[in-house]
C-alpha cells in the first residue's frame, strides 16, 4: 500500500507563511483572501502532498467503505461498462462507488481527485495514466489505494489495470496491411485530451513506417468523438484523398459515422473503402456488415480493479489484453 501523507494543515500554513485559518479558508474556497495568498497556499499544499480530511471529527469508519471513481465520459457505453463491472464487484464486498465525470478535462479531473481524496475513500480509480502534475502528486501522496484503468503505456502510481493502447494500434495496422490495404487514412477526435487514442494512432503509424508506408491523409476533429464527427471527418478526407482503400478511426463511434456516410454515398464497404474502428461496441456486431474493430474487456477491467481495490494487494500492473474482431468492413 502507498504510505499516507503526513503533512498537516499547520505544515501548509508554515510553508505558505500564513495562518492556519487562512489555509482553511483557501482550501474550502470560502471567506476572504487574496489571489496571491490563494496561489501560495495551493502551491504549498501541492508541494507537501496535503489532502484535507473532511471526515476528521467524525467516526473514522464514515468514509472507509467508499471507493471513488473518476471517468472521462458517459457519452458512450465504454466507461459505463467499466462502471458496471466495478460497481457490481464493489457492492458484493459491501463498498459504495462514488462517481465523477471529468469530460476529458484534466484540470477538472484534478479538482475531482482532490475532492474525493478529501473524504478519505478506501480506494480511488481513475482512467488512464496521464494526469496534471498536481493531481499526480495528490494521488502519490494520498496513502489511498490508487487504481489507473484502461492503459498500460507509461508509469503507474500504484495499481494499473488495462491493456496497451499502442499495441492495439499496432495490431490494427498489421490487420489492414495483411488484408492488402496500402492507401490508408486516419479519422479521429481530439488527441490532445484523449491520450489513449493518441497512443493508438502512434502505434498504428509505427507499423506503417516499418512497412515503408505512411498515412495518406488524416483528419482529427477538435471535439469529443461522435457519429457526427466521424461522418464529417471522413467527408473531409475523401474530398482531399478520393483514392483511399482503408480508413482507421479512433473508435467505433467515429467509424459508425464513416459507415453511414459510405451508405449514403453508395461507397461499397469494404470493396471501395475498408473501415476499422476500436472498442467493439455491441451495435457494430449487428450492422449489415459487422464492424472490423478491437474489442476491449471493459467490464472485466472494472471488476478486476474493484477486487484489487478491496484487497491488500501489492502494487502491480494487470494486462487483460484485447481481441481483434475481423468483422466484415475491413
């Protein structure tokens, strides 16, 4: 287990050169204080790894059965699947999940992490391995069981449960190349906020480069992923590069948009254009041509993380792998 932070309110006050009451006001964001004082107090708290204890003065068991879960989105079934696996496993052991959604905003994730840690949960689950420096410092110093989900490409704080997104990209590229596709484009969503999607396309391009190839074109929509964004992205790519033979999409939502555009344009799939996605959503299996994609073990990731959260398990990395689904679109 991680060692809990020993920093106190008095330590933060001394480091910031203010009184304890001022530190308390700043951390509660209540009362009067200047912006400079606020910045000085928050910098000191971050440096010391201080987390306010909101259950101080109450029964110590009040927060001991809570497990915080911070996820980036509820817009599609991906993270609800993770929550389903985690919640069922936690409830079976008498724990209660407390859920927050960051909307892929790292600053918002940082605020949610700080808020949840203040309640001294039994464990905290967060998506991915990338966080703001302040959030990472809070997680590392919290003394709480920390579980990072859905990614293994990078250093983890405590326990990581997931798979390699880079390897997903590599496997996807190898599949398309084995099928004879060479003029390949990419359509994705905002890679600056979805770091796991960025790792997948990096792995994909790595395999292309090793084969002496490169993407013919790429379109990244500066929004969250959606069917509409996938449709618009493919439309722009085809206007610039009409002689493609395959398109790799950042996820299934985006790929569905591309699929529907091809249907409306009379573009044969995969005869005229192959389409490949990521996530293995159930709807992809019931399309007229099942979507070629990668299926991820989302429910199992949530359940495994929940089990480790309630056990006195050592720090570890659990690779649950993924499944490439050949489908009928590529």
